[in-house]
C-alpha cells in the first residue's frame, strides 16, 4: 500500500503516458504536500487552448493547476513553488502578467526556464507546482 494518493480531477484531460496529474503525500499532522505534474493549455478533450497566445495559454495552465488543487480542497494560495517552462523567453512578460494576477501574496518560490520545445509544439508554456494543503481530504 502506497503512502501517497494519485490525483485525477474529473474535468482534467487524461494523461498521455504513465503519470498522475497530481500526487498527494502526507507531510505533517494536518498537512499534505501536493505535487502537480507539468500542466499545459489543453482542455478535457486534449485540444490546445490559445494557440499562439502565451497569455491565454498561461491562464489555461493556471486553471488546470487550480483544478488539481480544488480536487484536494486546495487553492492557488496553497502553492509553495512553481516551475515555469517557456518555449520563447520573449513571452516572459505576457506569462508573468498572468502569474502576477492569479497568484496571491506571499507568492510561491518560482523558477522560469526557456526550453527548445514542449511535447506538443503548439504549447508555449508548461508549469509544474507544489502546494502545502490541509489534509482533511
């Protein structure tokens, strides 16, 4: 029996490959860590949202992250770390504007990395995250 639980929100696209959108792991009394796999701008059917629009894609990515958090009674305010992968650093300002709008103070630790490509060429941004949430799930 595993000490952690896989998280698959019902409105979330099914993973391509063998991974979970999230893993909920007990951390301390009343608290769990939620590890959220890299999220991209895809809807529940796997269609890319906001092709060519980095701001729209960032909004969709944070909505997907929020769906994973909600399935564990969490919210974006519970994020402690995000790692943002972009295919073009020129999109930094548009993505950063969305990040600054949706994340609360204090903001999570954050890393931004430019990569040559994501798994699906139309995706411009991918974000993985870690949250500390109440364990009353």
